[in-house]
C-alpha cells in the first residue's frame, strides 16, 4: 500500500466518523421525541372521563386547572393540519407514531453499529499500511552512529560568568499588536 492509498483510507475513516456523529445526533433527537410521545400517551390515558378537574402544565411551574368538557383532543394529523379526534383515536395515532419512531431508531442504531465496524476495519487497514511503509529492519551501522562531539574543555569556575537574559522593557503605548 502506498502513501496515496493510505491517505484515501484516512479520508474514508474521517468520513465515516463524521457519519457516525450525524447518526448519533439523529438518535439523540429521536430518543427525545420517543420519550415525549410516551409521556403524552401516559398523560392522555390518565385524563379522567368523569368530569374531574385536571392540571395542564403551561411551563415555568405554572399549571392550569381545567375540567375536560369533551372527550376529544386536538392532534396534528400531518402537514401542519390539526384536527379534533376522540381521545382513544388520538392515543392510537400517537402509539402508531411512537412505533414508527422506534423502527427508525432501530435502523439508525444498526447503521451506527455498521459504521463503527467499517471505521474499525479501515483503521486496522490504515495501521497495517502505515506499518508496511515504515523502513523494514534495523538501520545500517553508519546511520545508527551519532556524530561524535568534540570533548569540551573543563571550564574554570572563576572565569565563567553567569549569563542573565535581559528582558526588554516597553514604554506605555508600545504594546505589540497583531500587525507586528
């Protein structure tokens, strides 16, 4: 495997990692939708049919006490169109949607697993190719030896002056800028 093929494998690894990231983001969004749907279904099943008051949360800790006067709810039936449906029918619609979301989540999780396997395989291929490009065996004797340094003369401690690095001081208003 040559360097060009190694670069191609590295690009494929990067592309598949980006794909994994996108799939993980989709799974997170769909998980939150699935959980929301479960909560709505539980709430709709808990609505009393005997005219007792229920609390509708508005947000920020505020709830609205209401007495349901009808046995229906308003539900989005698609394309932004909302219609009033009887409570049991609305629950069926939401349960069907939750089933569809669960199917998509299963498919995405399988796709995520497949992509992770592809990345593992490509990474192993890249590692093998990179190792094959490394020079095989030990270096020749000549290149292994480091050039010998000349021995330094021992210095007389009385003649050696300690070196101090001087910091250059700047006048106010003479700070470095990005242009310097």
